[in-house]
């Protein structure tokens, strides 16, 4: 028998128009059904929708506001950012615009359940559930269905749970659920698919192999007490899984055993979000998920009662990037049941604050650190039923690395200060006020993210608090705070120092086996531990934060009169346009929250005209938040030096960087900027700032709960703060993009920057046209539709079948208003020449895929993309970002997605084929290609010498190449 909760059980925000129902199926599965009225905003609902869907609002004395019934590469001026635009959704009121449907399933079984003989098995199982079921045996059936209907999917394995989620255009929710439900009923787990998917798991691991954060986390696991659940390898890779098979483990039997013993209804939490009534959603869930096997697994996780790590130890480990991070970790008891009190967040607020009296303020003044964060992370290992792990992470300067024991000493001085007096309630009240405000006016998220969040929350919060629990500071309990603070002792602390200055000549260097991280383990003298535990004095510079005077009190919604009297409020309106400033304003009529966004693009004199002025400008921006003095200057300058040294450490970022370096007329190389930076002094910066700010042009957008005069008042800050002249009009737009010649094919190759990086990348860029003229919108629409059609076949062929690598992607690129299309593959197993050949082979075979695309599938792709274009923005921020993209790109087509959706309606399959024949067929004059090859350490760049010319003209020196090249006129 299905047990249904009352539909007003879930506490929700007063501004949340969705309705919630919780079901308990006979097999033990718990489901949250969410009816979202914005999914069908213009559709008359059938009578069955009129069931009681009232949901209880938060009971708080501050919440007297009535329920309201009204309804991305982002910055194209950032030289290293991907110049892609995400323009889903039209501007203005929400009429005619809908949202996607979504679902998520959390299974309360994760990597802690891995058998030691097959580490990474839970993650591998997650992969295998995507590879076909008895009901839908084709391996790519699920992904193909979602792709055709404007959807996408993902999954992730945590320490104690695994989460699967998807989103899809609302009409196809039932079909997606039919396929999704079979993950948890009848997965095939084919042996031949397993052989390929082991490579996918291995490729995924290789993506993080050079990631310092993950290397540090794995060292924490490796050096944990043997027998403790932390002491294992959670990711899994080819070695861990193949070694298991070579040691006699039948991997398929182990996966099926793990599935049978753990994928049971009692530990499954399902969330379904749709526009249908709660009754219809309930009918679907009962129909599709009742066949999930009932049961509650017998927990076999052992070793939970032993210490996680050995006390009195310091671990020094070698960093990949040029970083110096001191990490202090304290084991706390599991605090899952204390979410209404949140003692860990209370302490994180005090230990991690940045104002006067804080640890960071103190360390910055000493020149020891540039940033500090503190708290219990969201990742499963640090927030588990076994323990919470509170981490303080401090980014050190070079001088800070030499003073780590002093730094730890001051941390314990601050902790002693907290010990010496009772926890102040006003701090909790501030956190409570902020939490209630954020809950009351919570921004919506993308639907699949929200579904996954609710499914996770079912594991940690009571059913009534699956929304509110994250924000709740409901119960003041100073004794609990003092109890948790008692765990912050030196004997309960782990110290890790992640540093590029790791001494490779140290005695007793060890190697973490999975990531290959070099580290040493040092004993800390008991006398030092005792000194930290009872500091003889507390530096008077350390004190509690001042009371927060910036917690908002004014929640008045300002659009009431506008709704009655204005007609032209759908899009931003230019309210100031003079030589100094152009200001756009739009009052929010959709979200009705007391929130506003103000963005300003400041174009400065000579800010990018030379290498030196570019570096000085970036240094000035980095120093804006801090007082300008010699100590702070040296701290910030050092941080900027490290950032420049770390540019391009990731191969995917390197390929994008290199493509933009070729395409952009002005592009100052990171190594050249670093060489310039080290020579600069504070006096040079101080002399440069008045010149930089002598001529400006400001373009801004004020959007949200702001009246026009309030937006004008914000803009007056510039006039009142700066004494400057307007920047001449001719200096506003200076970014020009390379115009590839007719039928030109170029190749630029580079080795990876990190000499032990195994991944290679090929990025094959096709230049289309400049984004201007009467046909620009249509061309963008066709390009997007082509990308929508070929995305899944590209992934299926190059990743699933050929297993080239974990990252296989394709899609449009918009680079300073020049449209392009890109195919990109990252691989740890194949060199760029082979990858390029396989991409070429796929691109050459596309006519067959396009010709075989039947009319129904084509129309599905088209309608799915139209729905994406017209999808409602989840929050005010998304809408602001969409408008801001139009402003930064100087396009000012605030209804661009709507225009593209209209163009899509008239596009035929022959239009897409003609587009392909024009821009991607190598014999076409308009086929213009730039290939970027990044060579991993396990491939030999010298091998390319004999083969690279088959791919096109080789660019040896980018600067020389540009001198003889043509460029598009600047549009932004």
C-alpha cells in the first residue's frame, strides 16, 4: 500500500509556488513529487490538478509576507575565458516561457561500501547503469532520448550515496522516467560494455590525476588508520579494477552482488519535478518504480570506531601547481541530527571571517597568507555518518611557508579566545537572520540540480525540512557549540602542507600509490603540541567580528506601480547615454524578490595597449579589495605571480588558451606577463593608477528590485568617486579576431605545461561567420541545431564506442562576435595525431548521420532546442547574466533567444545539411579550420613532425603569423 503524506508537510519558502507530496511505496522507496506550475504556465489544468496542493510556509515572526502569485563563456572581454554564449530563455515576462521537468534518485550506498579487493567498484557500478537495461537494451537509448528532447543527465558517487539525475523538456518526462526507472530494476551490466567502461572510469580518474586538491584528499585516505573506512581509494581506475580481476575477482559478479545487496527500495530517495498534477506524478511513480526490489541492506562498514589519523603528525606533500596551502583538519562527531543548530557552521563563521580581528586579517598584515577558508565541506568524506571533518585551509605566501608553526600557534590563540567566554548569541542570531532571509527569498536552480539536492536532503533531514534544513538556524544551543569546540585540540588535528617548494632531497620521501604524490611524514614535538593546546597569551589583534550592519531589513518589492502604469518593461532600457556612461535598467517583474544585480564594465585608458600596462592593470584590480601598502602589495603580487605560473596546467584550459591566442589580435602571453610582473614595484603601480583612471567609459546594467532613480543613484558613484574624462569613442571596441582565409587549415601544437600530465587534447575549430547582418540570427540558430543533432552521436562514437577519452564534446563557439564550431577530445591513451584523425573521420561521416535522420527525430531535435531557447530563467541572476552578455557583446538584442527560436521554426533538414556542406566539408571554400594539439607526457611531440602537415599549415610563431593575417573589424 502506498503511504501518502499530506501535501502541506514540506516547509517551503513563501515565494515558492511549487507543491510537494511525499510518497512511501510498499517496497520502501521514498519519493518527493513536485508540481511546478511554471512548467505549463499557459495551459488550463484539468480538474485533477485542483487537488489540495497547499504547502506549509515557514512559521517565523519575520515571515509576514504573503505568497506571491506572479510569476554563458560569460564575459567576452576575458582573454582566457571560453567565449561561449548560453542564451537559453527570452527576456521579459514569463508568459509563453516554460521550464524543464527533472528527476533524481539517491541511493544510500557509496564508496564506503567498496570491497577492499575491488576499490572503486561503487563508482564503476554507477557507470554501468547507463549502459542499457532489459527494457531498453541499447547502450545509448537513455542519453539519445534525452538528447532528442532537450535533456541531459549526470551522476556522481559519494562516500555514502550515489545520485543519478536528469532534466528533459516537460512533454517527455514520462518517457524519460520509463528509461530512468530501469536503472534500478533491470540493468544489463553487459560484460563487453564493462570492458569499455573500465577505460571510461580510468579516463575520468586521469582528469583529476594532476589536481592538487584531489591528491591531498587521497593522501588523507592513504595515511588514515588501516582498517578505517577512509583508508581506501574511492575513485577507481583501470589498475584498481583490472588488478582485482587478475587477483581472481569476477568483477561482473561483484558488481551484480553490490547491486543486489544495496540497490533496494528502503535506501532509495526519488524526486520527480513536473508540470503535471501531483496525482498524475504519483500515478507514474507508482507504476514505474514499484518493481524496485524491497529491502534494507545489512551494513558491513567496519572500523568506524577507530581514529581516522595518527595524532601529532605533519604531512608535507609536493604540489603540481605553484601553490602553498596549509590545511588543518579536526575530526568532529557526526552532526547530521543537529542541522537545526548547526554548531559547525557557527564556528566556521568565526574562524573563517575576513574582517578586522580575524585570523586572515592578522595573517595578511604579517604578509603570511592571501586567503583563508574554514568549515565542514559538502563532500561525503568530510560530512559522513562516521564523522564530520572540519578543515581550515590557508593559502600561504613564501614567507608564510617558513612560519607554519607560528601560524598554527595563532590559530590556537584564536580558539583559546573562543574558549574563554560563552559563545555569543548575537552571532547565532545574525546567522539565523541571514538563513531565514535566504530561505524566504531563495533563488531557483536548474531543475535537475534542484531534484538532486532534494533527493540528497532526504538522506539527511526530516521530510518536513528537505528544503528548509539547509538554511535553518532554529535552535540556539551554546553547550553544543562548546562541546564541538572541545574537539579543536592539537591531539585531534591533522596538518598537511601542500607546497611547490617541497624539498625533493628530504629524508624518508614516500609515495602515495594511486596519484603518485611524493610526501614526507614528520612527528611534531609533544612540547609544541602542548604549547598550542594552552597558549600563554592571546594577541590583542585577534577578536570576534564586529556586528554585521549590512544584513538587509528593507524587503519592499518596488514594482507595484510599474505593473500598473508601464507597458515597455520587458527588456532593459537605456536611461543614461553620454560620452562617459551608458546605463541600462530593468525592474524585475518576474521573480518578485527584494534582490538586485548591478554590473559595470569599465573601459580604461591604455589598460590593454601594451604588455606592461596590461600587467599593471591586472595588478591594480587584484589590489582593489585591500589597502595599498608595501606589505599587502608584496602579498598580492606574489599571489598574481603564482596564478600566472599556474596558467595552462590543465590541458583543456591550455587548448582553449592556445586557440584564443591564435584568434585574438591582442593577446599577452602568461609567461611574458610573469616576466614583466616580477620587475614591477609599488611606486610604478602608484604612478600608473592616475593615468589608468584619467579616461574612462562605463557601461552598466541595473536589474531587479530597483527603481530607475535608484539605478541612477548607483551610477552617480562613478561621477562622485572619479575625476576623469570620457574615453574617446574609437577606443571603446578594440578586440579583433583573426579572419581565416578561404579553405585555410591551420595547426598549432604545444606540449603540456606540466611535464607529468598524461592527457593530450585536440580541439578542432571551424570558423563560420562574423555575428552581424540580417542573417546572423538564422546562422546562429542553424549552428545550434547542428550541435544539438550531432552532440550525442559524437559522444557515442568517440567516447562510448572508441573510448578515446573521458572528455568528448562538440558545440558552437562565439569569440568576440565571431561564430565557430568546435570538436574537442581529451585522452590519456592516444596522441593528438590519432585523435585528430578520429575526429576527422567522425566529421566526414556526418552526411550519413544527417541523411538517415528521420523527420520525427529531426523535429524532436528542433522542438527540443526551441524549448531550450524559450526556457524560463531559474532566477534573477540567470536573467541578468543573459542581458549582460548582450551588453558586453554590444549586440543589445535582449530578445535574441526568442528571435532564434522563431528562426528555428522555419529551418529544414536541408538547411542543416547545406550548413554542413558549406562550413565543414574540407573541399568547400568556406571550410576554415584551426586545430590545436596539446601533447601529453606519454606522447612524443617529435612524432608529429612527419605527420602534422597532413592536417594543415603549421603555425610555428604565433606573433609572426598574425603580422601577415587579416582580422575581422571589431564589434565589441
